[in-house]
């Protein structure tokens, strides 16, 4: 997709739905995207000529899908809905507000999440082979930048969503579907995560996989590769996370990169390195 992409959601009290606006040849198409909590895409196309038309079309269709009358300022059930930054991989979008919504400072945004949560203490295997504690909040989003609400009572989502410009920039930095937005030591950035197979995680009594190695051997291989290549990625800190942090208890590699610390080519090189292990 080569078009500039803007996506946003309305206040959950209105309608939990997404909209993408594609700017192609001076024409705006308003397109509904994946609705949170649903697996299928729900697509609706509206041809628009201006941002205002697109916002209005989205608002109308959000209520139409919910079979509700659209309230207006002054109505008893009118609630403010603010546009949230989301961008695609290549472009940075712009922010605008739905009709009738006054601007709010980021700090005043009501997110519905618990504020001031600390990062988690997770024991990981460092590049030198030692066990160290990482203070990290992993997987604040999925691999496509959607907010991951699993275990939300332990995640600093309030602060992340209260900094819309930062969230937009982080989403724009996400790389090759191997990154998640995360926070480490109070600093937001990207967590690169690549999983690997082992006998314990991907071989069963009914299906033996002779190509697989024991978990500990896979971890040892990862640590060796990290030791030999860490100098190539000075902006990243790497480790092997505990198996219970990864799907199916697989061995995995983590690399945390603070926001803005690594340019696009270097991020792609890091992703390629981790995928090659």
C-alpha cells in the first residue's frame, strides 16, 4: 500500500471501530478496518473529497453499524471522541478532531487504563550468559501496532495512549512484523522478538522432529550468536527471555531498541539477523 494511511478510533463510549483514510491522487477513501475483539475484517468504502467529509462519514457509519442515532453537541448522550494517531509503516499521518470535539492536552486524555504502573521485573539470559533482571513491559501492542489489552492491569498503557505523537512514531518504526511496542526502564521503544523451535516446544510423542534441538542447546546457540554480533547493533540490548514469556514455551531472542535510537536500515538488519538464527 503506497498511500498515506491514517487510522483512528472514536471514544469507546461511541463505537469500538477503526477507520483508515487512504490519500491517493487527491481523493480520500474512508475505509473501516478490523474491529477490536473480532477476527474478521469489516470493510466499508466511502468516497470523500476532504478530511471533514471523511470524519463525518466515519462518524455516521459507526453509529449506523450500531443501529444508533448519532448524537450532537448538546444532546444528553453526546460524548466527545478524539482522533488517535495511527500510521502505516512508511508514512506519518496528521491529527485532526471529530466535529464538535475541543482539543485536549495529551496529559488530560482519559484512556480507561490504570496510570503509573511500573515495568515488570523479568529474569532473562544476557548476552554474556548471566541471568539478569530486565525491568520491561513487553507486548504493549501486537506485531501490527494494535493495543494488546491482555493483562492490561500490569501494562503502562495509560501513559502510552496519553502520548499520541509518541505512539504514532513508535508504530511508524515497527519493523518486519517482528516488533512490539514496549517499555524498558521507563523508556518506550521497540521490542524485537523472534521465536525458534525446540524439541520440547514443537515435537510430540506422536510426531518426532529429528531436525529439532533441545531447548537448552537452542538457547546456547542464540547466546553465542548474540555475543558474536552485538557490536553490529550498539543501539540494541539483547537477551534470551524465559520460556514462559513466549508462545508454547519456545526459545526466543529479544532485542530492545529505545524510540529513535536506530534508523530504518539498521532496524531491518537487526530483524534479518534475528530471523537468521
